[in-house]
C-alpha cells in the first residue's frame, strides 16, 4: 500500500474515533460520595485498544501493523 494512501486511511480512522468519543461525551460515575468523570479521551483510547485486537486487524490495520519491530534508541 502506498504511504500516502496509508496516511489518508489512518487520518480517516482517527477522525472517526474522535467523532465517536466526542459523541459519547463526558460520563460521570458516582462512587460513594464522589463522582468519577470519564472524558472523551478515555473513550477514544478504549475504542482504539478494542479495534487493535487481533480479531479486528484486517485489511488496512493488518498492513499498517505488519510484523515490523520498532527499536527506539535510548541512553542508559
């Protein structure tokens, strides 16, 4: 797959995830005397984690997450 086309698919995927997360909005869960607020960023992370599972990796996701090892240099 061409890198430019790959970037377009990735951009569309990001926009869809952000749109769904913003659509869900801020949710509050009462826990005792306090309330825990879940921001849309939490939902966006959860959506991308679920879509990153092996059963969902087909087509674009499979090609973009090929069996490549990324090594990040670090000073120890």
